[in-house]
C-alpha cells in the first residue's frame, strides 16, 4: 500500500481537488494524507493571535469571513444536495466552536485546538466529494492514532497499533483519507507536528504500515537544485539519497518538513516528490541509492542568530564547552553550526525565544557578541567535501562576507553563514557558476 500526501495548494480549489481525485482514483488501495486548504492555517493562526491579544471582534470577523469562504467552496464542490447540506452542517459546527473559542482565555491548548480545525475541514469536505463521485473512500480520524511522546517525537508503536485498529474498521474501503499535521500529545491533548507537518504524518504512517512508497504531492516538480523563489533557472533533481534530502530539508528546502525522511529511512521506504498540477513529471525520488559525487543542491535557512563566545582564560580549560552546551540544553535550544578558535567559540541558533536568558548565563563565563539577521546557505551532495571542485566555492563568493563555515561535520554538507542581505546574491552566484562544474 502507498501513502500519498497532498499539500494545501493541492486541495486549495475545486479544480485542484478534482486533480487530486483523478490522481488517487487508480484502483489501488492507498492512504491519502491531506493538509488544510491553502490559506486556512494562516487564518486560524491569525484568529488565535487575535484571541491572545483580546481582540475578540477581530477574531469573530475573521471566523465569519472564513466560514463564508468554505460555504462558497462547498457549493462549487458538492452538487449533491444531501451531501452539500451534510458538509455545511459539519462545517458550521466547527465555526461555531471557533466562535466559542474567541471568548475563552488563551492558552497553548486552545491555540492547538483552533489550528487543528483546518485539516478536519479539508478532509471531511474531500471525503464527501469522493463519495459524491462514486469512489469508495473512508475518513480515518488522525486523532485516533497519531500521538507524540513527552519529547514531541512520534510514538510509533502507539501509532501502528491504533492505526491498524482504525483502518480495520473500514476494511472494504479503497481509499483512506486522514489528516496531516494534527496529533495528540502524551497527555491526550490536541497538538501538532509544526508547520509542514503533513509530510511528517505521511512518512510516520508509511513507516507504521511498511508502505511500498510515500508520495509527497505539492505544486512544484520535485526538489530543485536551488530555491526557485529567489533564484532563476533552477532545475528539479531526479534522485536524492535520504542523507541528502534530510540535509536540504533541515537547512531550508521548503518542499519538505525537516523530519520527513527520518521515519522511513531505516526500512528503506522510498519517498517521491510529485507535482499535483503536473502529474506526469518525474519529480524527485528519495531513496537509499547514492549517485554522483559533488554538489547537487543548495538551500538557505533564514532567521539565524550567531553567538560568539570569547574567553581567553577558560576556552582551553577542561569542561568549558560542556558548560556552554549545558546552557543551551537547559533552554532546549538546538545549535545549527559551530566553529572554534584559540580564544572563541561561534555558534548559531534558529530559535531565539530564550536568547536573553541564554546570554545572561553565558555572560557569567565569557564575553558575548550577537549577530542577528543571518542566513545559513547549505550546499548538499554525496561526498561533497571530497569533491575536486568544492574549493571553487570560495572563488565564487569572494565578494561575499562569510561569517562562519561548517566543513567536515558531514561528508554531504557544507554550510556557510552570511548576512541575510547577501543571501539572494549568494544563491544566484552559486547557481550561475557552481552547477556548470558538476553534472547532475
């Protein structure tokens, strides 16, 4: 059985939903994971922010506008009068719930419940549409089997056990529709897998059922060798290894959630990236197979903060770095890059929520310098650090001030830290010159 995930754009209009229907209706059993309709999650987050800021009138206005948008979509999607009414009744229940939320005290639990409604709406609508079209489908509630543990990691044993129970309830169905992104936490409260988490849902389910393949359907022809939002003349990559895809996803490739390949790589379950708007395109196949050496793709990660920790007296002392890392561990703040010199340690973080507290503790053992508005440019490819043309990177970027370099920590990745204002220039220069040196 395959698992197919479709993003918000893929279910963002009646026309696109029809495309999805045509893609999945091929006579084979499959699990279909859906995101919220494009724009819905952003609106729900905005509603949640209004509630947090005690802007009840603003929240109510947005809830009503979104409700009207969904009714308009339902009228275009569902021509069957009974199904049209049934779905409108369900949608109205959700929006009545959101109105009730607007008058409640804000909490993380309330926010998670509000944001979860997008996937519940899209899956209910789409499953009803399939039924209208005569397709044998069933809706599997993700909150019956998707759960994360206290460390916010997927509880695979729980998921596998409860997914089997849930799917067996609809054994005769041909297509199983479920929600991406949403889950329960270890206390049984509604939570989520963070933005882009529907990809993660798909591979978690894929690992749990030992799927033949997981397909991630979006609005672009697979993973590109550079960021097409900023760079001209990018090209899709036909094949990536799990390691290469993981590096690109972590360092900013928006087409994949950073944890997407983690659940499936141990079982060698391939992941295929496809375009809903162009189903015949090859896309990108992610598997255990590695191809040619050299740089295959570039990604960039913004909102990076660089921290320079300088202490001539203590840097070489036993336990100094341990003290530094313990401070970041205390505030559960991951480190992306790190370099050392005789008198200083430089590192980067992408979560500055606890920055002031971290700096306060670091100040007790060293002198601290902070650089915000930085970007990590990540160059990825099999054995990239061993490739003969890698040295030419620095010729290409000779006019760009490089703040830090991470080289050798992974044989598949070289990371450069630059000021965000230099990011687009750097990406374009690398794209113009680098890929002429490497055959993809």
